[in-house]
C-alpha cells in the first residue's frame, strides 16, 4: 500500500541521539543517568529494541514515566512514537505507565486512528497493537461507526449519514482521513472495533479489586479471542469472583464443545494475561494416572516424576493453570487420582514417601477440556443462537444448557468428578461473521509469510511478495462458507485458506524470472486476491500477479460454486 496525493498518512519526525557514532541501543544505554521524555521518544524513533527500552525506563520512578507518556517531543506525544514502532512488546510495556489512550496527536487525530492509518505507510495492519489500545480503553467510536458496525462490509470513503450532526468522537475525521481509513480498516480490525463497542467498561471498584489481586489483565481477555462471547464472559466472571474472594480451594472449570472453537486458545491467553505458569497436557497420550502423575513412591521410574506431578510441585502455593485437553479420553484411575487435589487443593509429590508433608495446590486453576456434550451444544446453538443477530448474542442465557451438560457429565465422569467442577463453559460453533474473521486471521498470516525475504541458503525461494485482498469481507465469507465444518472448527477454515496459498505458490512460480537473495532489496511483486463472477449463480476466488502496466496474467484460479450476492 502506497499513499497517493489524495491520502493523508500522519508521519512523525525523525529524532536523533546526540551521540551518532553508536548503535541506537548503545546510545540509549549511555543516557541511563537522567530520564527525559526526549530520550525515550528518540529511543523509540531510532528503533531501540524492547530490552533496551525496558532497561531504561525501569531505572527511574514509575511516577516519572507516567507523566512522561503524555509529554510532547517535537510537538508529538511520547506514546505516539511508541505506537509508530509497531512493536507490540514495546507498546505493551509503555501502556503499563497509564498514558491517555484516548488522546489525540497531529493536532486532532486520535491515537487509535493513527495506529490504524499507519498501515498505509508500512504496508500492513497491526491487529495486535489495535487490540492492545482497545483493551486499555481506547474508544472505538472515534472511528466513524458506519465503517465497522457491519464489520463484514468493506467501508467506503463516502459517509453514509444523510442528515444530522456528526457525533463528537468522529468530528476529527475529515474527508482525506476517511479515505485513508477506508483503505486500512481490514476485516479483523473492523471486527475488533465492533467487539470493543459491546464490552462494558469495568467500574472502579472492580478495577481496584482486580489490581489488588494482579488480575487486571484478565479483564482484557475479550479482546484476544474471535467469537465465544458467552464463554469468555463466563470465564472472566468465574475467575474474577473466585480470586476476589480469595477462596481457599482450587477453581475447576470444564471447557465443553466441538474441537477447533477456541478452548485451548482461551486457556493459553488466560494464562498469558495473568502472567502465571500454565501447563497443557494432552490426555489422548497421557490418559493414565501414571502418565500424568508418575509412579508412586518405591516403584520403577518414580524418581523422575511426570509432567503434571512436577508442575504442581514446582508451582506449590502459587497461582497457575493446568489445562487437561481431551479429558474425556481419561478413565476412572485418573479421576480418582485427581479428586483430592481438585477438591481440597492438597497433594503429595509422588517422588517422595508418604511421610512427606502435603503441598499446597489451592491456587491452581484446573481446566478440563473435552468434546463431550458437543451434540447438546449444537442443538442449543441451532435453537437459540443460529438465527440470533450479533448484537443479541450477549443476552442469551446459558443456564439451561449448563444444567443439561451437568447431567451428561455425571453419566460420563461420575458424580464425584462432576461435583468438583465449579463451572461448565460451553463453546459454541462460530457464526458466519466469526467464520469469516477466522479465515481472515489465516490470510493475514499468509500475507506476512509472502512478504518474507528470499533466503537461498535456507531454500526460502517464495517471498518478497505483496498480496492485496479486494473486498476482504466477501472473500473471507466465501472461504468460510465453503470450508467451515463445525465438527472441525477453525481447522476446516485453515484447510480452505491452504488451497488459496497453494494457488498463490503456483502463480508465483509461473515465470522464467529467477529470484535470489538480492531480490529482497527490490520492490516486492504484487498479487491480488479477489472475487470474480463466473455465471449468474457462480463465483470464484482468483489470485493473480498485478503487473506495472495493469496488464495481468491469466489468473491461477481456485474456484467454488456459490451463489453471487
């Protein structure tokens, strides 16, 4: 993406250290005796790495950094220089110093809008940075709402508002800025703006309690997951209430639902946001108590322990997450071995004798993930959610479904195991919009891979290519509609995108022009993905090379028979 004269892409000035004969990271290390907003902004402008910036800011009182985040250097805020790095690690670090994420720069451009529009200058959107800003309270409504309210629709540079006053948050958005937004608001960005608009801002008391228990980041979980609005809400509320009350018992949750719908991702994100250790164990392979916990004291191999046993011992007395995937593959011996530790939170290291003191596992969060109950969840989805509008999903109660799943769990896992489960969390099949966003997630990864430099030594000879998607909502909707199978979840959509990747590789290879390491120093080859009608009731996705003179090769096509909309 290259800006044209009609577009306005805000740019920051280049800053320089006084010492110019050293690398930026070394220059920053020599500024360690006195803090200044200018030095921090310069470090960001010159591309200092996360480690160097972290070392620099942690040398000084937090209150000083807090104030500096809203300081101006050459008429621009320090936090704006951070956003312009595009480095999510650095931005996450500096967001801990509580800058005003709803501030404006470049006279009146909101920080969130700048983060979105800079994609036109750097050639790609940065969804992670946008999610970070939204999760820290940036108002999605500074972006004209009609550009993302129906996130499946590609926005235009013409406002749809016929009459009435422009809402206050949107007044900054002139015609030239709207043109830039129309080019940079991709499907995933539109989705997260829409999702952020639906999330209730936590009250101050909740934030105070969450902060006291080091779980403020947990409240950001809804910004990390595609779909599963009800499941995420249930998990956040359950963990928050459990930790806030400082309950002296472990928390046990069962994640139930079809494979490929976010159970593992949600658990992983939860552990990451809480900054606590997590172990993920596949019970398909570790489906006996010996495989999970090891042999009891005195038996062969006992001294080495086993993954779960060793994890519990290493994290005794600390908050941590145990994720047991495919728990429905386990049997009675595993259930019996886990009953006590999931109930009282006490456990004895199997590498030690019985006379050893039991260890404290009361702060463990147990997640038992299984596909069991998927047909019941699918029936509930068909009856209550399949025809539900996006905006109404959050109002649907899961209580009746949870009660039905509890009965099923008692018949499958016994009353003893089910009685120790504090919350059964159902994972629902993706709706059509969520399916398309999942497809776009895989396409974004594909676009990034296509950009990678050529490396002859590593045999990476496909790269230095810029792949553009025309009307990404329609393209991703078609991919999802053709490939999504609820029994496979996101994996089925990935298979659909894999077909498009294959078509790109074939199109990329259809030339006698060779690539070398020096190719990466040249302008990237340009490719376009778009929908093309075949007949009145059929359409296909095409990918083709975009030539400089706008003459294109015959597209290498990957087609599906679908109705034209």
